[in-house]
C-alpha cells in the first residue's frame, strides 16, 4: 500500500502495513482519543497552570461514573504538561502534582501520599505535624500550583469526621500555598464535598455524563474508528450506533472496548472493517464492572 489512507489518523495509518500481531497490539495499547468534552475540560485544567497566584485560587471538580474516562484525562493532563516542560527546559516540571487518593483517606495518609508522589523519604514514626511540615515545605519549594486528586470519592469510605478533616486539610493547602485543587470522582463525591460549604464554594463543577444518542456520541465513535488500523473504511448506520449505546450503556470504557474488540476481530478474520453486523454479534467478555474501576 502506498500513501496514507484517508480514513485513518497518521498514527493508525502508520501501523497498517505491519503484521496482524502488531496491529492487534496497537489496538490493545493505551492511547488517548480526543473528543470535544475532554478537550474542553483539558482547556480548563491548563488554564489553572497559567493562573496568577492570587489569594483565592480557582479549583475544579470533575464528576462522572466509573469508566467515563476521568483517570485518562488526568494522565493526559500530566503527560501534556511533562512534554511541554521537556520542550522548555527552563520551565519547572513541578507546577503540577497528581495524587491518587487510595484507600480510606485521612489526614496522615493524604500527607503520606503527597510525600510519596514527591519521592520524599518517609519516616513511619513521623507525627502528622511533621508530615504536614515536610509536605508543605516541599510543595512550596517545588512551586506546585495545581494539586490533582484522582478518585476523590474514596473519602466516602472514611467516617464523617475523617472526611471533615481531609477536606479541612485540602482547604488549608489551597489557602496557605495558593494552590488550585482539581478533584476527579464519581457523582456521590459531590455530596461529600458539598458537606464542606467553604470548600464546595471554591470549586467549579464539571461533569462527564454517560453518552446518549447525539452528534457528540457519533463524533466519539468516528474518532475511535479513525484510530483503529483497519484497511477498509468502516460504515456504520444509525443501527450500529444504537447498538454501541445499548451494549455500552453509554459508558466510555465499554464503548472503547467494544470497538477495539470488534476491530481486532476484523483484523484477524480479514474483514478489515467494522460493520453493523459485527457490532450486533459482539458480546462483552465477562461483564465485570471491576475491569474499568
Ligand atoms: N480519551 C480516551 N481515549 C482512549 N481511551 C479512553 C479514553 N477515555 C476512556 N478511555 C477508555 O476507558 C477506560 C476507562 O477510563 P478511566 O479514565 O479509567 O475511567 P474513570 O477514571 O472515569 O473510571 C480506559 O482504560 C480506556 O480504555
Ligand atoms: Mg479513575
């Protein structure tokens, strides 16, 4: 084959001449697909990095069901920032810090997780005050301006009192260090944050709702398909699109997985395109929710 096929992105077109195994590997590998809502949210996040340090820094909360692509957004935000810093060696790499709120958070664990991400040595016998002092000093020294907390809904596993303490700590960091906070979590986390009126007030809330039958959903499907290395252009009708929505229940992770699996089948069988019929035949393997937690 010569030249780049029009129906594919450069990235997918580049692997078209590779072996079947290589192409399947490409489909299974992690890659970022842009869609308007994600690009819009990334725009808001990037604006935080450029915001001047003021007494009240803007903060953003992004809510969406499990599998809607929140963690992918966090990674994309971090990767783009790191790449930008590589291009500009004088720019600090440490303006952005991402912490995944694992387990049942409390004040000690929050500081410990911040220190772990910063690669700071940890003394298990340190008091909370010592942990706080070290974390605050490092955050200031490194010039961290945006603190991203993924999986913020894990605070729901904590007692009401512990939740108050964690939110209090976040408020303290945002005030003292003039940090923007960015929290990602499932919808239920919203109520928890709203329990701290002062904290809730400083967040602009954005959401990643499940996909429904509209133009944006069609654009998402087209964007995914353009990045699947199939030799022939896929032709989906309204029926095929409806099938994707019905099978995925509008959850991004399941939409991506469905199209990937059907594309792999098309590569392996030589069909080389996605059709309504192939989507109709598709059965998700092991409907376990845990796969996209
Ligand atoms: N923008 C995207 N590009 C490519 N794949 C995506 C994208 N968004 C979501 N996915 C797919 O959906 C899965 C779940 O996304 P994830 O970010 O982990 O969801 P959440 O954090 O909201 O539970 C990912 O592992 C990936 O396969
Ligand atoms: Mg996640």
